[in-house]
C-alpha cells in the first residue's frame, strides 16, 4: 500500500473529514466562479483555500523552503481544511492544476476512491490565449507572443529559454494543457464514468444557473437553493512583462539587488507612499488584453483541431461544430 493510501486509512479512523468531490480544472475555464457558487450552497462545504495543490505536488514551486498552510504538504494539515464542515454537508475542493497533473488522479483515488470529479473544458484557442495572458501577468511567462511561446516548448522541456521568475516550467508546455482526452481518461480509468461530470465553459457562460443546477444534481444536493451568479478572473493584459517582473521582485525581494533596493526604499518612504508607488507600477505594467488576433486564432485552431475531434468522440458531443472547428 502506498503512503497516500495508508494516510487515507488513518484519516478515516481518526474521524477527520475527507473531501467528497473535486473540481479538477481547467484554469481560466470558470473554476473560480463555480467554486464560489458551490461554497454559497448550504449543503456544501468547500475548502476555504481554493487551489490547495495538495495532490499535484510535482507542479508546485520547486524552490519553496517551508510548508505554506494555504498549500499544505502534510495530510493532517490538508484535512484540517474540511474540519468546519457539518455532518450534513458535502465537502469539496477546487484545484485547476489537478487536470493538468499526471499524478493527481491516482493520488486522489488512493485517498478517496469514491470521490466525484468535476472538470471544466474550454475551446482550446481561447483557453490558451487566456492562460498565456495570466502567465504574463504573474511572471510565469515573459514571451508576449503566444505563437512564439508555443514554439519554445521543446527548448523549455530541455530546461532552456525559461523565464527567470518561472518556478513551474511544466506549465509552459502549452500544448499539454489541451490534451483533453488524455487528461480525462486518467480520471475515468480510476473513478469510472458515473463519478465524473465534464462541463463545457461556453455552456457555463451561456447558462450559468442551469450549469450549476446540473452540478448540484450530480452532487445530490438541493438544486433549487438560490445561488447568485459569479464571474471571476477576467482576462487582464500585460503591457510590459519585464516591468511586471521588476514590480514583483521589488515586492518579494527576490534577488540581492532587489533586497538592497527594497531596503533603501523602505528607509526613505512611508508605507502608504510605497503602496501608492507599487500601485502605479502595476498600472503601468498591466493593461486591457489586446483583441484576439484572427491569424493567431486560426493557427491555434488548426494546430489543435485533432484534440477537439478526439474530445467530441470521447464525450459523444459535436464540439467540432459547437466550437467552430468544422470550417477549418
């Protein structure tokens, strides 16, 4: 028996609550909105920490030096996130990286084989564009051209051409994010079709309430409970990734030069003034996302059409037409 399975047995005998369902991803596909809407349901208890990353430890920052309570390494710390649930509530968590992870499905199954799995998928071209913008905003990426960033996948897989502040190089393998059938099959092989619910982001956007009711039926809780619609994490552009990286470095003291600079700034300015300065730098670095480039979108759709065809067959739904790939 694996260490995770042994830990799961200990958790059950000690009376700690286990999560009963998982929103496993993807990012930029409605997971934050769904998390908040489910958390508002009286019969559901969501982990107060969204994105615990507990079952996707291989994707977490490699340079972390101590355990972060928001991203626990130890099972007892992780399970403490569900201690506030009442006996009548279903417990769940949402970590979008679980669908991308090659190991999360197996680890979840070892701890909670009866778990219900909820996945959200988005049309590949718009998904990757939104993901790329997020990576630029959070300093994971500095290559502003998405097509060029995708071309760098091979080099980055060899540990080259990586952004200085990127601590999760696996995430820059953009094509791996849209291997939808491969990702879903990791879960279906372990949990079976009946324990899985696959949602389409565009359906969620078009019929927010209807999609949430479908989730509530899947979880076997009251689907008529009033829950307000939520929209989270709108796309935000980044005018200057390197400026954004400098802002982050000054905030975090990520390098010796940054630490010296931060100390000097603190010595001559007030906290309020420093906050205003950082806010101004952020506004300089960030901006509205540029409109989709039609040529870039067409190239992405051609590149990943085979993934859409495979997913259509896998889910027995014509996503080729629904997502507009039938004319490509």
